[in-house]
C-alpha cells in the first residue's frame, strides 16, 4: 500500500511555510540573463492561461483522495502552428488535451478527456506528434495491481489532431509500481517514463518502477500494437533505475539514459540500439563522479550529435543541485567531459534541478529547469538557456517571464517533477508549460512562448 502519494510531497503546513518564505524574498531575484549587451537574449510573450481550477489537496488516501486542482502540464509542437498541451484535472482524476496555434490561440473548442478513468488518478503525461494529425500520449495511472505501490503506464493515440483518442492501452501490466522513479524507499518522483518516435511508424516507450526495473517497448505501427516489454534493468535491483530519457534518429538509432536511486554517488547510464529498438548494447556510465547525478535529458540534433543534460548534487541525494552538460559526436560511444552549465545558486537561489532539453529543426538547442529559491520541497520559477552553436556555448541562465510570480503560488507538479515542459518549434522558438498552485485560492496551467532577440 502507498504510504504517501509522492515521496517528494510535504504536508499543507510545510507548503504554506515554504511559500511564505519564498514570497518574502523572491523580489530580489533577477529575471533576465546577466550576459553582456551584445549577447542574444530570450524574450517572452505574455503567458497564456489555458486551464484553471481550485487549489485544495486533502490527505493521501490513494484513489479516494480529495484532490481538487489542475497540474502536470506537458507540451509538444508540430510545425509552426500546432502546440499540443496536456494536463491533469485532479478533481476528475483524468488527463486532458487541447491543441493551440503558434500564437497560443485554441485550435479546438474545449479540451478532450483522454484517460476517462474517474475512479483512478491519471497524471504526469508525455506527448509527441508523429505528424500534423497523429498525436501519441503516455501517462501514469495509479492502478493498484497487487504490489506495494500503485502504478501502470497507459498509452493512447489520436489520428484527427486530438479531437478523439483511442481506448487507453496498459503497457506495463505489473504490480511493481510502474512510473515511480525511486530515490529511496521513502522518496520518489512519479512520472518516471518517456516516449519518442523513430523512422516510419516507430514508437518507443520506457518507464521505471518502484521495485527498480527499467522497461522498454517498441511499436512499428504507430502505437496500434507493441512488442513485449524488455527489461533494460531487472526489477528488484539494489540500484533502482530512475528518470529514463529517450532520443531516436531517423536512421534507426535509439538512445536511452537513466540514473539510479539508493546511491549518493549515482551516475548517468546509457544504452544504444542501432536496429530501431529491437536490441540494445550493454549499459555504460556516461561519466563517473562522487556526487549524485540525476534526471538525465537527451536530445539528438540534425547533425547526429547526442546532447545530455543532468542535475548533479556533490553532497548526495536531495541536496543542492547544479546542472551539467555533455555531448557525444560518435553515437554515444564517447562523451566530452561534463561541464558545469548552470550553478546551484543561479538567480540567487538554493538549487537548480530537473533539466529538460529540446532542439529545433534549425539546430537551436534549449535547456530549461526547475528553480528552487529555497530548499526543497517546492520550486518557484523555470530557468532557461539556449545554444546556437550545437552546445559549444550557451546563453546566460534566465528565468521564463511570468513563471516566478509568487502571488500565483509555487510551480511544478505535486506528484513529482519528472516532466516534459519544454518544446521548440522549427524556427528555434521555445514553448514552455507550467503549473501553479496557491493553497486555497487557485491552480493554473500556463503556456509560455518565447523567441531569441539580438
């Protein structure tokens, strides 16, 4: 039985105390990069509110919990005029989808309920576009299947631009608590899953489970059917896999990265398939360090360079994190020495963590992350940086405009911070989503659209 809905969550009093401290000090934090005047800068349009709700979260009672808020935003783009956004409506215990154009205006009337399982919590989704009309969605559903923790991985697809979705398919079918990314027996993030597309109609999915395993499945028919689940890391291991990230090329290469829990000196691991996910080589460490390397994010650019960003805490699990970055020019065989990209005290904060990478068709590489102005549990604000030279250099760290307003409450997700909040359109413009929660007042989902200015 789950003792708590998420290992990263504190009680309401702790959340209110944290928010009060943040609100008192946050005004001194900068919201623009500190580079010289000639440096390109990120600029942001006004945030677009795309969903709102109440802001009440009762005690965790599994699927009988009284949760009444919106949360867990995820985003993907297709071309310049399609932005797909997912979020969780906890009062319904379901995942909703809505399609927007490149200016943030809705392309459809209202949102579509994808999960349609009001008796079971559904949360922390991912989505990808296979083409302009085909949308693939993956999420975690808190189904209890006889193990100590609830969790299954659900999949659905749309062939009409998100107006209708297929009946959800359970890809995990396991009692091991699928979707949990365990740090310790008492702490984990939900949403430990990922999805990517490859050549033809290839679809790749990966997830971890509370019992430690890392699983992979592939489809060669656009998600209508999937191969049997393959264990990349066996369940029951003493080093539970956590936070998988997938990247795939048009030539059939599939890369899968992850880290491990229960180890203050965990490193990032990587496997590669050169046959469209039909088999993988042996796992290898990307780099060894004495600190806790966590939450890898992969991105593959049009030149074949594999980019990797991750959080690292020199003092171990759940301490102060900074962000590191490295690249491989030979298909993951070797990587550059990881370099510090965002220090832990960026923007005067306490920690930066949970990085996400996205690369545009024109080669611009974006990185965003959760900003923690005070120690855990809750972030306030999203960071961003970009590279116009394939990751050789990055802009100065900045905060996404409108993401760090303390009057809206804390940001992020209350189920875990393993999320896909970042995408990039073909012309190199970032699209970011975020959720906010002000206890007893309101919860909101925001869409942030940016551009790079000289």
